[in-house]
């Protein structure tokens, strides 16, 4: 906050004027005298010296003090963290009591009510009001995650707004907040945002949950409050457990809503990963373990849908792709009735049936093949090409893929390695004339084999194999080496991540 006389900052966020220079000098002299003389009654002596220096009689001062108490004083609080202020410290001290947190809750409730209202809410107003209602947005200033949160917020608004014109024409005056995937919006709205589900508390939980995950993806937030975690959900969970004072939007919620948000963070699955089978039965089991938590399934599915909407906001999505979302989330939701392995098997079975393939139970080689096919485009030609390529692989590599992608489930067969971005890796490899699908599969088998040798002992049941570098390699490779023989290393990150690094 800026002081009214000279602009000194106050850590409390209030507009206190700075002390006059002479006042500061007098205070310094009195304190120096007290330190030198070391009086027995420290406070009484200090007060007496200050009174003498003031030149005001006690009676006159008391009259002045009483008059000041009778005057109405108004203290102005900043709505958002000022530019130039350190947002983490500012937020901690600005939102540090129950009264201010209750005002924050009121702001949020008004915004949530306007989100689901039939009245139009302009994007700039939406973002501005969100910055006031959710002060943690200031932590994302000038980062990619700031834009990501704004897009997520607009996706929630488009999906849950009572204004039909917003969903019919989701374009926007701010290009980075425009959504051009009208058919996807309609499909997700019908699947996850029916009117019966729309409640301001439910929408607020969705916003806070999304905010925490976006914060967890921010490198600065990770380093300060994420422990050693790098996965956004785990960073967020660590922060709410150990650094609640920097998360007023979470602190002000009821215990029930806090528990719901933590449960969603624990089991969150990317919609793209679910559709592409970059998940395993253990993920389904985690959801089933927490199914008794009130509201977890609709909140989880809505959170997944919002992420998917942001991810595809510039893409023209087909009816078939929307149907894939319906199929995949249905199979995840049936864990409420069936055991996790059966629900997961249903996902693979339904995906195979769409291309007239029949999945035989306990045929792990076929199961691995279906998963590899799901990583790519859903066309008969692509699936046939994958089958032909896999059939032609050496027996050793085929067995590795069968074990890692078909047999291991993170439950009875562990550890299971979840190949993050494997679909993108294989897609780019297929397009690159210097790589090809066969070489990519051989390299993937090598990575699986090395991970098994290096991390089978005392490892978590599920390890996420991060193939970010493999994606770049498949995109940029120019044939200056044998692709499948390129050396690599594996680095353990946090509780459950293995980072693949390449080097020549």
C-alpha cells in the first residue's frame, strides 16, 4: 500500500502515513538514551522521555487522544497486490485474519453467482474480479501460468454460464481468452455441467482446485512451497499441508470443501492421458479408494473437462472426439461399481471395439498393442500400421512392451511406468522420415527396460516416465545417429517422476 505522504510501503497493506523526520530523530535519541542508561522500568522510562520530548502536557495529550478516538477513521485496503510489491509476503500479511478472509469469501461468492448467471460477464471484468477474489493469482504474474489460469477461469465461465450466447459464440475480445471449439464446449457442458450440478459452491471448488494445480505448475511456486515435488498436484498438496498462510483462497473454505479439493488433487488424471491410455489401473484404484468423499466424482470429471477444454481451445473438435471423452470418463466413473482393473479393462475393450477389434482377457500382448494404438490417431490405417510394426519387432523388445504396457498395472505387478507424452513422441517419430515408428518403439522399449533395472527396488508402485526430451528428439532428429541407440539417462524427481535425458 502507498502511504499518503511520500509513498512508503506498509507490510500490512494499509495506507499508514510515514513518520515525520523529526519524530524519527526523537525516537532514535530516546532509544539510544534508554539503551545507555538501562533503567529498571524500561517502558515507564521510555514513555516519560517521549512525553518530555513532545513538549505536550499529559492533560492536553489526553484531550487530544480522546478527540481522535471520537473521529471516524477509514483505512483503505488494496484490492490486489500492487505492482512492485513482493506478492508472497504481501498476500500473507494482507489476508491474515478471519474478518478479511470472510470478506474474501463474499467477493468470491458474488463472482461465482455472476458466473452462472444469465447476465453477460466480460472477460476483462471476470479476470479483474478473480484477481481480487483469488489473490494467489498475483504469484503467477508475468508467467505462462498467469495466462493459463485466466484461460481456465474463462473455460469454467463458458461451461457453466447461464448465458446461452456465451456458449454459442465463445469468441472473445482478448485473443488469448478466445475459445474456437464450440462443439467441444457443447459436448462437455452436456456431459459435466448440467444445470442440476451448477451451484456456486461447486463452481468455487472447481476454481480453487484449478488455481492450486496451476500454481503447482509454476516453477517459482514449486521452488518456494513445493518441497522437492515437480508434479503440479503434488506441489499443491505439499503447499496446503506446509504453507497454508500463502493460500488464503484455500484456508477460508470449510473443512469439507478442503477435504474434497485435496482428494481431487490426489487422484487427478489428465483427460488426454485417459483417452490416450497414458494411465494405468492403479490410477483407477486411487479414484475408487476415495469414492466415499462427497462430490469427488463430479468435481474430478469437471476439473478434467476444464483442462481438456483449455488444451483444445483453438482446435476444431469432431463429434467422434467428444464421444471419446464420454466413453473414457464413463469407464473411469464405473469404479463406483466395479473393481479398478475391470473398469480399466472396459476402457481398453471399448476403445478396441470402435475399430472392430476384439480384446481377449489376459492377453497381455494384445492389451499392450491396444494401448500403443490408443496413443495415436483413431483410424483403421493407423491401428493396422501399429500392429504390423509391433509384430515385426524383435521378440525381446516385444516382450518388454508386453510386460510394461500390458501386464503391469501398479497393483499386483509393480512398479509400473506411466509413459507421459508417449503419444506425442510416437506421433512425431512417425512423421519424421529420419525416425519412423519402428525406431521409436525400439527406443521406448530400451527406456522401459533401463527404468525397470534401475528403479525396481524400493520404488513407488507407480512412476511417471517423463518423455519431454524424447518428444523434442523425435521432432528435431536429422539422422546423424541410429535413433534407437541414442544414449540416455534417467533422473528421479520428487516422489513419482523419472525424467528421461538424452546425450550423444
